[in-house]
C-alpha cells in the first residue's frame, strides 16, 4: 500500500552510493525527476517477471529481494537498505523484466524513476551508470559469498552469517546487544535450511546466552559465540 506521491516530500538519506560523485546541482536535478512515495511494510514493489519499468531508491526504511520458485516457495535474498537502489534492470538498453521481486521489510519511503526518465538521466549524468555498475558488483559479491557458504559451511555457520549480516545492515543497537526483526522462517530461507533446523540452532544459542528471542525478533548478545563450534 502506498500513499499519494504528492503527499510525500522528497527526503534523501545523508548518503546514497547511487548518487555519489554528482554535484549538488546535478543531484538535485536527478532527485527532482523522481517520484517520492511512502510504502508500508510487506508491500511488494516489483514482481519478478514483470517489465522493468522503474528504478527505486530507498530513502527511508528497508526492502529486500526475494524469488518465488515454480513450486511457489519464497526464497529470501539480500536486503536493500536506506540509500540503496533496486530495480536497476530498468537501466539497461533492451527492455527487460525483473529477475526477482522486492518488498518492503519496514514502513518507509522510496524515490522512483520511470525507465525512460532514468535512462535519460544516465545519458546526461554517466556517473549514475558507473554507480549502478559498482552496486551490481556488490550484488555479485554477495551471491558468491552466499553460494560459497551454502557449499562449504555448516548449517549453524550459515545461520550465524545471516544474523550478523542483518545486524550490520538493519540492526538496532541497545544496551543488551543488537536487535533485528526476523522470523525463524526467514532465517531458514536465507540460510537454506529447514525452519525446524533454524529453530533448533537459535534455541541452542538462546540457552547459551548468545541471543534472546521473541516473536519476530532476535537480540544478538554475543556475536562471537555464534561462530564457536558446538560443544
């Protein structure tokens, strides 16, 4: 669900790699060409297989990529944090389709450019293409890391990497540690294990005091403990 774009003032995060290297004037022109909108959590913004008609910049909140298999299984992929983009397929010269879907994890705001608009801006400001390419390298790096972990790491090591990655990107620091909003099912999907195995691993860490769990949240108290071998 989205609010009316006109109701949302354009408010950018302090830093966005997609807009890096632009002068203040050029940055303002790029931003002014976009459409600002508020989005509630769980809203699916782009759907895999749909024509790639827009590129989005997260100006507040957090989104994530996911993929739905032909059997209907939803596989969680990487998170998209404030200042980052998704839907960059809209930048390519040949009309294409989104490879994966993207949904909001938290209520937030987006800045959206249509395909024709962002391609015109990229011609005028080539730095945008340079920045998008650099972000694409980050996505490939994430994929290589995830694939290597899937092949080489134990289930508990994969879960540990998932929790630490989420804590770095979307965690809230407090006196007792770092809290992340994630369910057992989401952890299981990202670590490519069953929900039962994820629950067993998380419960063991909770008994050891490394984490504390409640519905839809994990408080990481001792991240180093997550990577220690099981007794």
